C-alpha cells in the first residue's frame, strides 16, 4: 500500500476502534460537496466528505443495498439541517453524521469520527 | 389450495371474459375462493383479456399484453381454470355441467358469463372465404393474415362503435376501407344527427369511405368461393376482397335455453336484481349474456363489472343489487373523442338542447337540459375534455350557464368548470363506481397525496382510464384545500421550477450554484449544501449557458465538479459493481477500420467487455476508476472524444448510409448526421437527447423515435420532434417539411434551446411536448413563426455553445489535479477496489456479483486484504 506523499497541508484523520487516529490524506484533496474513498488498515473502506463550510464526515464506503463500494462517489446535500450523501447506485440517502439510511430506517452504515491535524 | 370435490361447495363459472375475470376477483375479495372450490370453463384458447382494447393489437399490443389474467392470482386462489374447454350441457336437476372435453363438474352455484356473439345478417354467402367477425383475438389474427396475403380493399358492415374500430384496423393494415351502415348516420346509438355529421367528416378526412343509409343484400363471391364484393340495398355494388361483419352483438344464451332457463324475447338470460336467474336460484347470469332486472341487456363492460360484484356479493350472502346502469361512454375512435352521457337523445319530456357545432373542425357538442335547468345528458364529438365534469353534473343544475359549458374556451364566454364544482355523490369513475366523496376521503382520511396513491386506495381510474384527468384535478384541489400546498418547486431547496431557475440564471448571469441557492433558495435551504436533485439540475443549466453567463465550459471545473451526478463526475457510466463503462463518440455511426481496431485493441488490453449499442457506437464495460484516464489517453491520441453517454446531453445521431450507397436514398444522411452530432455534442440539457437521420422515407435510421429526427425528401429534409423509444414509445411529430440544410440546422438550434429553456428536470422532449400548454402548435409558433420574438436569442445561445465546445476528456487527461481524483483510494492510489472483480462469460468478462455480498460487513470490521 502506497501512502499519499507528505505535504505541509492539514491532514484528515479518522478515529478507528482502538482509538488510534488514522491519517487519510491532505485536506486539499477534498472538493467541498464531494467525497473520496480511503482504505483502512483492516481492509475496510471509508467514504470521507467535506461540506461547503469545511466540516468533515466519514462513513463506510459500501452501499448496503447494492454491495458496491461507491458511497464516496455520491452527491451530498442537506436534509432538514442534516448532511447526507445519496448513493450513486439507487439514490438511497445516508446521514453523514450517523450513517443512518434516511430512506429505510432498518439500514445503517458505520460512521467515523473525523478531524484535521 | 386444492379442494376435494364434494367436500366443499363448488362454484362453476362458465365463460372467462372480462366480466368472468372480474367475478373471480370479487369472489377472492370476499374470501369465497378459500371456502369454495372454483371451476372456470373458458371457450377461447386463452384466459380473459381486454376485449375493449382489442383493436390496440393492430397498433402493436401483443395478445400477452392484452391479457387481464394474472396466472399467479388464479394459482394463489386455487382456481381451476380450463381454457379451450367450453361448457356443453347443464343438467340443472343433477346440478352438473359437462364440458366439451367430457369432464363433468358438480356445482352448488353456477354462474353463466358467456358473453355475446357477433350478429351476422342473414345475407347470401355470409360465410364465404374472406368474411370475418370482430370479436376475439383469433378473429383479429385471421383478419390480419387474410388482409396481408389476399386483400387490398376491405369493407365493414356496421358503423357503430366496433365497426369504426374494425374499419380503422383495416386501414391500419393498408387496405382501402369502406364502412356500410344501415342507419342514416355513424354510431346511431351514441350520437344524434349533428354528432354523426361531425364524426363523418373527420372519418372521411382520414381516407375512409362511408356509405350510410344502405343495407347489405348479398356478398358476391368469385369462382374460387372467395369474396369479391357486396351488393347494397341502393342497387350499387361495392368491390371488396374482405368483409368484416360488425353489426352488433347478441347475448349468448343457447346453453341457458338448452337447460330450460328463461330467456327474454330478444334474447338474454332473465335475471333478478341479484343477477340470479328467475328460473333457478342456484344459477346466476352476468355480463352481456344477461337480461337485467330493468329489462335491458348491457353491452358495456362497466355494468358487467357491477353485475359481477353483485353476483359475488349475493353468493357471499351480502346485500347487493343491480337495478340498471348508466350508459355513459367516452371513447377515442380512430383518434376522435366521442362521448355520450345521460339522456343523450333528449327523450325526456319538454327537454331542451344546447348545441355547439363546428363541422369544419369536426366538433359537435350537445347538452340536454330539463325545463328547470337540470342537466339531463349530452353528446360530445371531437372534444370530450369536459366529459368527466359534465357526466358527474348530470341530474343537477350546473352552477354556470349550460352554453358556457360547451363553447370553446377561446370563444370568450367559454367557462372551464372544474371538478371542484361537483357534489360529493357525483360518480367520477364509473367503471368502479367511485364517487367524488370517496376520492376526497382518500386524500383527507387516507393521506394519499398523489394520483397513483389514490388509484391504489380507491380503484378509481384503473378501469378504462377516462377519468384520470378529472382525478388529478380533484386530488390537487383537495390537497390545496386541506392546506397541503401543492409545491411545484424543483425540490426541497428551491420553490422555483427548473424553467424559472433557468430564467433567473440567464437573466442575472448567476454562474455558481451556491450563489443561486443562497439568493433564491427556500429560506431554510440557504447556506446549506443543497440536495441530489437540484445540484445536477442547476449544474446542467449552468453548463448549457456556460459561455453566455461567464461560467467555465468544463463541467469538472471548480464548484461545477461538486454539482455533477456521479457519472458526469467521472465522465463515465457507473455499473452495478462500481466499475465503469466507456463510450467514445462515433459521429453518425461512421467509423474507419483503423478506428475500430483502436477500440478493439484498447478493450483487449484492458480486458473490457464490449457491446454494440443501440445508438451505433461501441460500449466498453468493466473499467476500474483508475483505468479511465489510461483508456482515454489512448482514445484521445487516436482522435476519439467523449461520447457523453454519461450525461444528460446529446447522445448519438444515428444514420442510414443514405444516397451515397443506397439505391433508394435521396439525400446524404450520413453527412447530415455527422454534422448534427458534431454541432450539438456536449450540449447539456434537461434529459438525454437522441437523434437520427434517414436518407429516405423508408426510415431505416428510425428517426421518428428520436427527440429530433430528420428524414430526407427529394426536396430536402423533414424535421420530426418529440419522439421516444423506451418504456413509453411515442412517434415524433412533424415540425416542418422540405427544409434546406441551413433551415434544418437553424430550426433544430431553436427547438433544442427552447426545450432546454422550458422543460422540467429529467423531462424528455416527448413528455415536454405533451405537457406544455398548446403542445406542438405552440412549439411550432415559437420556433418556426417566432411568435415570442426569442428565436434570435435561442440561435445566439446555440452559437455560443458550438463556438466554445471542447472535449472534456481531452481537458481532463491534461489536468494533473483532476486526474488525481481517478483513484479507488485517496490514500492508496495504486490499490484497486477489491470489490470490483470479474468472471468469464461467453469469451468476455462480467461482474463477479458474489463479491458484492461476500465482503459485505458494514458494521463489523474484519481484515480482508
């Protein structure tokens, strides 16, 4: 696995289960309103997003309906004040803070704490 | 469920037509299929189908599509259905039915739904080869075969409802068609003299020949015994190769007669208000074979349905009765609206007529009004728009004057009386007997907010469909009345429609989404991140107008990148496993052998699945996101550019080879297709745009199924617009004829820009053309006659687009910052997504679907590298 080259830019970090902070990439790699996918050390994939105010979010990258790892490629938005991403497969929306699916209350994907360092 | 005969009571249904099927559904709804053995004997070789829509077979509906029988339903309810096995005898004393196959069924209840048979006048040679009736799918198949092989002219005996349908079908089969009607006018039962005259004119304009006031005296046959003509009562002879008898139907009551049941003087099994035969309490008769308690035989499907419900309810020991039915009908015959309702012929004492007639336009409207102003009935020919409202108002005094109800709106005093004026007890859906009050209840009590929900909840509008328009108006009115604002806004972020947003963007030169949202979004959406609906819609508007409003013409530039749908963002089409497909542009479908080889080599080198598309190009599937720039570098090097298969944009302009090669071609269709495709490539629009150019009237490029289609004539080009294939096919409408190259291109420029300006999001040209007020005529006024004075602006907007076009893939592969986005993982750019895998099939690859489920553990972590 090749990590992105070091720069002096702020880094985006994710909190893993063992309370370690995992560095994903430089902040400037994220376009406001879009996401990127990152590979975690255990093989899981996470979708990281940045909204127009600069806030960062991380949820599992797998679309639980279709199975493909594509949530990072969805369109984001705000629904009743809460940030969401719409899956590019069949458009189900997921709350970016909790991972809760907004169109099927029985479905939720993992959500991660994200910070810049 | 399979019941042992004798152990549970048995219902035997004889006849599986529309009414029979409805009876079975009514049994199931009342739980009777669970408590009874149900046996159905069906004479025709196929189960119940939609006989009302029979003629639609000739416009492409298959017998399967006409079917009304869900075999799951039959199976789930344990119904024993025997097709092609009619009942032959009934022994009422032993309560047994014997079928043609020899099977014998004991019954506790027998229901006769044998329908009717076509009446064939007893003229000499009526059974000759080439004589047909028009009743079943088998009849249609036989007519079609004979017409194709042995006939150029056809005549229909009978100018009623079915006769006109049959004549239209013959014409559709390419025959010169005649209608012979004994009465002095067409459709004598439904319309009066004035209505008949309006109808006659329209039908004759379609190229059918009508002979009224004459009877058929003899069918003339040739030496081989096949039809050559018919002798008419006025002494004339009509040469024809084929005759269809459609002179009415008679109840099929022979089985009942043979078993000693009472039948009416003019036929029909006599039943009481519960649809029980007056002779035998164990036998019922429903539909066209029954003589109802009011002394009438009903030949329409709605009363038949009501009888089916009544019989089922009576068998379930519920209270129900059929005492008579409304004979109101609304039909579209050969494209002409014909409706009659209530006392259409003014038989009530002292009644008065209000008539509006315009035989030039084929319009005839008559209302029958009682002395006290009560609306008693009416006839509408040519325009039956007001049918739903008028029928429901029948029996009451309309709230506005009757003449204003029939005058056309543009005549000044014409009033549009909405369905909100109707009383609650007014019947809106006569097929299912649903009142306005029930529909209102669906909205207020059952919280339905859309027409499909109301249809599901009340069944209204699921029969013949003629009330759906009124239904829509009622639902909207009711929602508005109950304070639910019917929001026409684009989405939760914008209260404006797409068209309004386009105007704002263009007029104020707003060139960012955030600016538009923060200034014109809904109050609570301002400052937010928008949503997945408005972002691509606004992104598309900005892209369409980019050069004019000062935005970048590159859809991945700056903020625009965040607005694009996922496909546009990666300039490729996302497939189910997260891989992409790649479609290079092949203008007009013309490609050199070298070009084909390049595509072949690329597909081979990257291991892609290849398929020829319907738009005359080549689709390569299975590319990983990180492969897209590598693939496109090679394609761009070889001179290919983006095909925009991922965008709401111009897709392809198909062509046939045209005059250059084809013996029939009259213009160079390939050249024109290439010119058009290169002119409009990259043009973002509310939905995808497809086009085609055919080199002659044979139309091999299928231009009439396209958003804009061009067909060559010996004098130039004909332009068709608003066509569509897909789920709701629509033939394109002719916009202008015999255009020069320059005229054609100017007109398409205007048409496309007018569409982009006024269409809703994701609205194809076909639905747009049907929706916008004034339809095709309005569009023609605007883009041909320049009635709004905007053509210069439309042309200049298109000129801007053409001048500023750049291939977005060429731009992307030369921009390192954009290329960095094409990775599976931002922190591991060389690692491919492990979920994207492939397995072989027929010598190529396909997605490895199990991979999508195996690794799927969203909530628990497990190492799997």
